[in-house]
C-alpha cells in the first residue's frame, strides 16, 4: 500500500474512533471540530468557518446556532462587514473544548500505551509531517 493509501486507511480509523468517543461525551464530532476551529481562528465569520472546516454552509449554520443557544459561542457584528457577524468562544465554550479535548486524548491512551519509545517518537515525527499537509 502506498503512502496515500496508508493515510486514508489509518486516518479513517482514527476519525471513526474519535467520532464515536465524542458521541459518548454528548457532543457531535462536527460541533467539537467547529469549537476547535473557532478557538484557533477567532474572531471568525461563519463563511470562513465553513471554508476551514470543509463543511457545508447549512451544516455549519445549524451547528453554530445550537452552540450559540447552548452558550458555547458568541456572535458579534463584523466591524468590516455589518451584514456579517464574527464568532468567538465564550468561557463556557472554552471550558467545554478543553474538557472534551482532554477526555478524547485519554480515550486514545490505551492505544498509545501499546507503543514502545521508538514508535512514540515516530508518531511525534509523523504528526509534524501531517501538520504540514493540513
């Protein structure tokens, strides 16, 4: 299998694992991804968020409306375009993102604990390479 095939196969496995674990935490993977993106990019418009997340505009709109209603995101009029608003995390949204992130990391510990020191070093190097792609 070539590198692209390995990335597809193993990336899909990790995605399914994290998506399933996030569902057990009571948050959809897409919502958690959007919270993370808002945390990294804020202030960010809904349009920018849809482009970054590779999600459809309507899907992003529904998720954002729910997270604003739940108190995880706040909207503010975009000073550069009064027809648009920017999004940022609330304190509650930041806490939720940190808590869910920790719990998802902990859910991967049983997998990582099976690795030896060299394999862990390889994994760290692989993350550095993958971060250049995404």
